C-alpha cells in the first residue's frame, strides 16, 4: 500500500492542482457560482478515488511482490496479476530467472570440470613424487635428504589442494563412523616422523586407547595433519615435545588437545588466523605458509559438527605441570563420543 501511494502521489498532486487551476480560470472569467464549482471538484475527486481504487485492486499482487523480499529464486515464477503492467513484470522476471538458471548451470558445469581436473592433476603429480621418495629414501647423501624434504612439502601442498577442492562437495564425500582417537593420532605422528627428527621436536601421545569418537576418519586425519604440521613448523629447533591429550567432557564430547612449545601467535593475529589466505606476522617469517591450513580445519570442523579453538600467547604460554615448560599454542578439536 505504501509503495502504491508513493507511486501515485505525483498524480494526486497534479489532479488537485488542475482542479484549482480550472476554478481559477472560471473565476477570472467572471463565474461566481461557488457551490457549483465545489460540486464539480467533488465529482472530480470521486472519479480520481475510483480510479485509484481500481488501480490498486487490479495491481495489488504486483505491489505486494515489489514491497516484499524474496526468500527463494523460485518465487520469481509467481504471477503478479492479470493487468498488462503486472503481466509485463512477470514476463521480465521469468526471463531473468531463465537467464539466471542458464548462467548458474554453466558455472556449475565449469566448476565440476575444474574440480575433476584438479583431482586428476593431483593424483598424477603424486605418482612422480612417490617415485622420488622411493628413489631417495635409503640414500645417505645429504642432498637426497633435501630432495626428500622438498618432496614431502610438495606432497602436503598437493594434499591441501585436493582437500580444498573436495570441500565444495563435502556432503558427497564424508562417512561418519566410530574412530579410535589414539590410533588416528598415532597414524598422523608416524607419517610425520621424519619431520619430527628433522626439526628436533618429539611427540608425546597421552590418549586412552579405548577412546572413540563419531567422525569421518579421512577428514579427521587431514585436520590432525594440518595442526601437527603447524605445531612442528613453529617449534622447529626447540628440542621440546608436542603433546597429544584427550579427555571426555560434558554432553558426550571428547576434547583433543595438541600442545606445542613454539613461538606463539601475536595477540593481534588470534582473531584472524582462521581466515582464508591470512598468514599473519609468523607467516611472513615462514614463507611456506599458505594461510589455508587453519581455515580448512575450521571449515571441516563446522561441517562435521565439531569445534576448533585456539589458545596462544606470543613469547609465553600455559605452564606444563610435568616439566614446567611452555605449551604454546594449544589446539582443541571437539567431537562427539560414541
């Protein structure tokens, strides 16, 4: 109704001004029958009101659509009435909807082609990397050790690309099952054993072997790998331990904590480390940082119904009850107990 009034307000003003201009012309011409003049104005206003009533009644659906908000694109297919202007609006919205669906289908097709290409490319790149790793794994020459290290970095990068692409079709690529938490952590630790040795950092797993959670084993493995890679990278050369602990909490939850004694994260970066491509101050010191690891971890946790939290302080951390050393930062990922 408000939109209708705003649209027709200029017409109402013009009609009223026109009535008075006509009366003024008759007055200047010597006509002095005041009651007859008012009666003619009254008839004009009645006719104007009748027109506005018909106009609103015949276009009310259109004005309601224009005044409201769309909750779904399919609402574009609704009719706005039988009036010519309403039909023209319906035709325009239908054409717009058709073009939108056509463009959307085109982009969806391109996205699927891109996803298929990325998956194939990653798998193709893994084959030569495996050959490089097999060729250099038993060679004592330090140069081969450097080649192995770079090959491992390339493998982690390819894995991140693959999982980033799969995140777009997450609902089609996950399966919830009971996963042994200690077994999952030990598997990740075993895969990173060379990185532990190379960076003079050591793992310590304090998790009950009987503890299980409801989650997706593959995505959990990827998240743990990302968190552990960060912990190792920012603790390199400290000769300290990275501790894995887990405890049962309220509401059938399990809290998994990964704690390291690294350099910590500046307070200004804490609220932004989960943003995509954000590397922060530490990322500028470590050039291999992509800024995608923690973003992917948070996205995966949200889709699996888990939570991820970060506690860290630059240059200082929580005190370890066992050895009094720093444990900074602390990564906590929560899942449902079985």
